[in-house]
């Protein structure tokens, strides 16, 4: 990799146009300090693209993404789109499917210990992102749900050995890089075939990682354990729906959903996407916490650095994480963490510290 990165920017809906610029500001500063230029490639997507292109996921945007390795995706509020788009894949799912971004990595760590219910939490949830009980991501029709009669609704869950082994390998690799512990979360006592296959595939992959300590939990028990003793867990691997729910829980235990960073990735492409949604209830007021979006962008840099081996990109990612922590430690925070800083003020304070 040369001295310049090209990164796509899809602003999204709701608080997206507030938190995405916060992230690009901080990333530009961090890369600049490490002598790397960044070219931001703005692409229409989401509600704005419905207005300009008549569709939330324009072909022109998707073709542009074909030529990029990495991009930042703001949250989208597909529930708020016109009725003609109801039942279609959400715009984020269109991208995840197109590039087979099978892994969703969601770390949780407390930035402000006094605001965290679990100050010692340091968790990485590795969520299978392509199948499971969020069946819509598998169906050509855009929906894995159907209603044979107006009073009966069905949903199809899909689990394959191949996808389960692929996500397990990702999770074990992370466990090895971290504290060497992996918890497989399933519900194999009830969903015996689907989540049972997921569990078995993870256990099989574990034979290649004898140095990683493996445990397993049912998802309901895992929710209870997280509330009581989150700090005991290191890496968690689970299917799509369980991972979505547990990561919101972990984010709040760590302080706020507004701090929940994540990336969606394969070995070829990566997309920074905060774990939270478009937060329409607070959009347009300049009070959203950009920490999750900034942290997601830092994860994206770490992914790029891992691939290229460029230490300066690693340094930029590390500097962003440190700056986020230092900013909150200095008493600057947004309303969700009890502070009074606006989205832009918080981002500025982080940029000054990278
Ligand atoms: P989705 O299905 O898209 O994930 P959701 O129903 O889970 O959406 P969110 O949009 O994540 O909902 O919002 C949940 C709550 O968290 C809302 O009250 C919202 O205001 C709050 N929230 C989410 N993100 C942030 C943020 N960055 N800063 C402050 N509050 C946030
Ligand atoms: Mg959500």
C-alpha cells in the first residue's frame, strides 16, 4: 500500500449525517499525523438516494464500491422509507450480501467506568452475518418471512456447516490474539438442528486451536451471565440474531449504545458500521454520540493495516482509540454518557487528542 488510502463514505439516515463526518474528521487527522493521505469517496445511499436516484441502494454506488476495499456506512432507517420499499432487503443488507461480509465484529469496552454497569467488560462478539434466524439475508425474494394465511406468519432460519466453520475460524483467530478464551453461544437444547449444527461446527474448528479455552452457553443464560459477570468473557461467537441482541446488551453494560463500534468484513472487503441504528428519536439535534462511528472507523483502519502490514495505519487506529478514551476521561462527553458536548464538539475534542 502506498501513502494514500481511498475510503468510501455512505452517510446514511437519521443521525448518520451527524456522526459520519465526525468519524471522517478524526480519521483524516489520525492518518495525517502518520503521514498518510486519505481520499474520501462520497456515495449516495439510503433515504438521500431515494430522493436523488429513486432507490436506497443505487447501482452507481454499488459499482463504485466494487473498486474500493473499505468504506464507512452510516446507520439507515429503512422502516422510515416509502411503502414501496417495504419488504426489500435493507440497504446495509444489500451490501453485506453483495460482498459476502460474513463476519460482524462487535467489541465492548467501558470508556467511562463510572457510566458503565460492567466497568471491567472487555468483550468481542463475533457475529455470523450471513444466515441464521435473520432469514431475509438468504432469500432471493428479500424476505425469509411469509404468511400462508393472514393470521399465520412463518420465518425460515438457515444454518450451514460452511458458514458456521468460517465464522468459528474468525472467532478462534481473534481469541488467540486476545486472552485465549472463546464462548460459543447457541440454543441447542431447543433449536437443536440449526443452532446445534452451529455449535458442533464451532467445536470442530476448535480442534485446530488447542491453545484456546472453549466454553459454551445457551443464549438466555448468556444474557444473564453478561449482566452478572461480563468481565469473565473474552471472545463470543454466535449466530446472527443472538449476536445482534447480545451486542446491544454488551454495549449498554459498557456504558452506551452510542459507544458500540463494529465492522462487517470478509478477507477482501470491510465496512465500518456502528452497532446502533439511525436513532430517529434524536436525529437532527446534534447530540448523538459519534464514539461508535469513530471507533468503527478505527476498526476499519486496523483491518486495512492488518492486510497491508503498514504500521502507520495501525498507529493511526490505536491513536484514535486512545483519543476516544482520553476525551471521555477529560470529562468531555455527549448526553448519553451524561455530558453536554455536541456531536461536533466531541469529535473536535477527539481529533485534538489523536
Ligand atoms: P436498528 O434496528 O436500526 O438497530 P434500533 O431499534 O436498534 O435500530 P437505535 O437506532 O439503535 O434503535 O436506537 C436505540 C436507542 O439508542 C434510541 O433511544 C437511540 O436514541 C439511542 N442511540 C442509538 N445510537 C445512539 C448514539 N450514537 N448516541 C446516542 N444515543 C443513541
Ligand atoms: Mg438495533
